[in-house]
């Protein structure tokens, strides 16, 4: 009988009945890793990087334990989406790939069928049929096992609702999983006497794992405790559908938010506690929604953040203080009257002054796109605050309001919005579109946080108009919020000119990166590029924009160059905002090209224009390039994990073949897709002997520290070139 191991982490706490039934119907023996203990935490170092949340880190020692126990296979499905509206968090999508790379597992060790009901519903069943084939069973046997597993999964969690069981109690009663190390309740009867009702939400793999220190059981000693698995799925769906964001939330987060909203709507709890792992990406988003909902209902809300360093005594102290506060509140206020949650689209809180009839637009800027944005939102079409550059003050303004573990681009764009509002804007524009990463939630969260801070404005969210049949009307309605219908032709003309300016800016910037590696007098290429940007900003027609670019080319051709120079070639990869916004990356590309003793030619393929070419324009050349990048990533990361995570892996794999001497992986602290990519890149660099520097940026990143790391990396590349005995000299310096 084949032994198949399942790590007791992450999706185990949601789908173990399904996994168990599927494997046992195929005649396999299921082997679970031991529950997390202090010894497990001591082995977290087997995780190749420090940045993942503790739940992902734990997957590495749990998986390693199963390998050491000699299982034939590991069963770790790739969770992409459970319905047509949402995705799972990128860490669930990338987990099998992260484990394969981080633990150097052979390709066939992990059986990882894909659950992807949003993009590839048919292939989901086929991937489980393939899993059955690898376990020695026929397609018909695997099909029956799949159907039986679905029935068992639904039956188990129906039982949890009927009997009000936690996941651990459910697994003990329905799946035969002993609750090892269960604490006996010392004051079991007190909760009924106190009358307190506490809703506790969080991921099952945090609530019921070691680092949460039995938080649910501890609270049960003092109160009636409700957890998400006790809420009927249909009730969760109904509560979510009454919000503007609910259907698109990540899959496990839907259960967290939906159950909390259900309790609040029906006044079933006296307080709400969110138990969240340090650096959890999705929970930085839902924390804002839960806080707003709890505040609207007058319900106390507590966030407990845990990780591998969390001490039991400190957590218990916080719980006891919170419980004392609740009891005091009950004595003072008596029975509370029900208060309903805001309806969809309604917001409660400080009174919002009516907006003036005359709109003044404000919007975040990024990189060198100021001239482009100013062309679309110009004074002839609409009043707008000029695109404001990102400064230290911008970041500080955003950090004052942003959730603790939200990604840095969120905080910076939030700061830009505050600057726009303080400069007279009364309407903010932000891009939308729900996907795997957090960008699609920026607008809603920023609106909540800014209005909570007392700002009065309207937020207009612009999604992609494609596919036209589904999205065009909504896209047009968004535009009509600030453009008048009679301006249609002018708007289209301005948009086309803006696109042309963006195209010229990208070409000029690419040329600048090449030139600064060859220029005789350092800084001369940057002076020409800055002058071009100024002229482009002033250009009001296609002809004047074209003339500015031609003048730039003529000036570049007249630069004095070091013909004998042999610059290193370094590719920048990573999250697009960090790669593109110069304040966030501390002008990394320009810094690389201006090192005093080392010449470096920077290659940057992650650009806004390339994103538009692939996602909106569907350029054949860009579609072909994207397929090439995805194919290069496939041996390491098969699924897209959001943002530019898969592209980071593919571009790194292609780097040696395309003449790069090294790669710099640049991303903001807590970026979910790039955390997945970073774990996988540790193996890519080993396999390809590829020099790679990882730079993680946030508000604490200093220029001096980054310079030291960059200079060290550059010297390593020079030494590596010398050790290879490379003697080739470049014969061409630029192509326009």
C-alpha cells in the first residue's frame, strides 16, 4: 500500500476530509505530519528565506518530517480558485513549487493536482484523474474517488455547523484525527455564567496551531466562542454579497469576513477577535473591513498578531486584559441594542460634507508617468491637481494611516492621495480589478482609511474595459463621473497622445540606461534624459512630442563615449511599483549606472507599457515574450501567483541565456507574489549559478545601506567575470 504524506499545515485545516477520502478511496494510506511543537519551530531554518509568514515557514519542517518518515509521495494540491469570482492567496498557489525548490525535492515527489474553478474548471477534475494515475489507479476509479471525497468534505463541515464544532473537534469526530496535546478546560462552566459571546476569526492554520497557544480553548473558559466553521456556508455567502468586495475576496478570507459579518448583522457576539500571523498579506486587507464593520455596530475589536516568537505569557495577558474590558463594558452598559451594518455602498462614521459641484481630480503618480497622466487629465478637459512627485513626506503621510502589514506601494499611493486632497482635490482616481495580489483592494481600503481620517471626497475606481462585453459599460460609467459626454473626441485624442508619450518615455529611458554605461562624463546622459522629460511634459501635440524625442536622439548621438568600456549587464526584476517608482527603489537603476569605478548597463523589462501591451493591447510581440517567460518559469513555478511573481522567476531563468551578468530582485516588504518568487529563486540561482541580489524595500530602507549592497554586488560580478577569463569586448553600444 502506498503511503502518502499530508503536512498538517495550511489547507489541511480546511480540506483534510477531502484529501483523506480521495486518497483512501484510491487505496492509499494517509500519513499526517505530527502537530506543530517547539521542536518544529526549531527546524524553521529549513525554509530557505525569512520573509514568508509563519504558516508557510511551518510547511517546510512538516514536509521534511514526512520525507524522513519515508512516505512514497506528498499530497499538496495547488490551490488557485474555488469559484468563478475569487482566488486563493498566492502562498497557497505557490506552496508546492516553494517546497520543491526549497527542499530540493525530485519532480515526482509531490502530487499536486490543481484546484482552479475560475480559470480552468475542466482541468481541475483532469488534474485529480492524473493524480489517481500516478497512484496506480484508473481514470474511472479516480473519478469515483473525487466524487466521494467531495461528498465527505461537505458532510463533515455540515456536521461542524450542526454540532457547533471547531475544526479540531470535527476532525476528531469525523476523520479520526486525535487532538494531541489538548488542554483540559479548567473552568468549563464559567462561560455560560458570564454570558459573554466572542467571535474569533482567523485562518484555521493559525487558530489551531502551536503559535496561537490554544487561544480558542482559553477563551472558552470565559465565554461562548464562535468560529467561522460554525457558520453555514450559505449565511457566509449572503453576508458577503451584501458588501461591494465580498465575492472577490481570497477564498479562505471569505470565510473569515463572511462569518464575522453574519455574527455582527445578527448581534450574535459581544466582541470580535482576529488572530493573524505576522506579515500575512490578505489579513492586512480584511483587518480594515472587519474594524469598520465592528465599529459600525459598536462591537469591541481586537487584533492578535502571532508568529514563531510569540510568547504564551504575553498573549494570555492581552486576552485577560481584553476580557476584563468586556466585562466592565457589560456592567456599565447593560444589554446592548442591535445596530445594523451599513448597507452596500453606505459608509458610517464622521459626517461627510457635501462635495462641491466643480470637480478637482487627484491621482497617484508612478515613476516618469507624470507627463502621461497630465495629458489625460489636463485643464482643458477637467480640473486636476498636477501629478505630484513621491517624497519622504508622501511616504510618511501614507504610513500614518496604512495597516501595519500592508505592502509599501499601498502606503505610498495613500500618501499621494492625502497630498492631492490637501492641495484641493475632491475626487480621487484609482485603478481597480480584483486578482491574486492586493492591488485590486487598494481603492476600497484607501477610501475607508481617508474618510475615517476626516477627508471629504469621492473615489472613482477605473477597471480595465476588457473584455468589452463584460466591462465596457462599467468603464464608461467611471469615465463619465469626471468627463462630460460631449468631450468624447477630446478625451480619446488626449488618451492617444498620452499613450504615445508613454511609448516615447519608455524608449528614451531604455536608451538612457544603455548610455549611462558608456558615457565619458558621468551624469551627462541623465541630464539629456531629464531635459527630454521636461519637453515631453510641455508637448501638446503628436508632432511636438515626436520632435522632443528626435531632439533627444540627436543629443544622445553627440555624447562622448568610452568605446573600450565593457559594462556589466544587470537585469532588474520584481514587483512593478518597486521597480518603476524611483523614490521607492532609491533611484536604483540610475545608481547602478553611475557607480564611479564600475560600469553597469541596466535592463528592465518590468514596465507599465509592457503590462499594457500584454494585458490590454494584446500585442503579438508581447504575448510571444510572455509565453517565453512563462515557459522558462515552468520547471520551477507552473502557476501564475499574481503581480509579477511568475515573471520574476522566468526572467531570472532567461537572464544567463540573454547575456546578463546578474539579476537584482526588487520588491516591497510583505509583497505576496514576490515572497513566493524569492523562495523559488533560491533554487534557480543554484541551478544556473546565477548571481542574484534581493532588495526588499519599505519606509525604513536607507540610501546608504542600499548603496553598500549594490557596490558589493557589482564587485562580485566583476570578480566572477575575471574568474571566467572573459576577454570579449563589446563592439556596439546602442540601438535606437
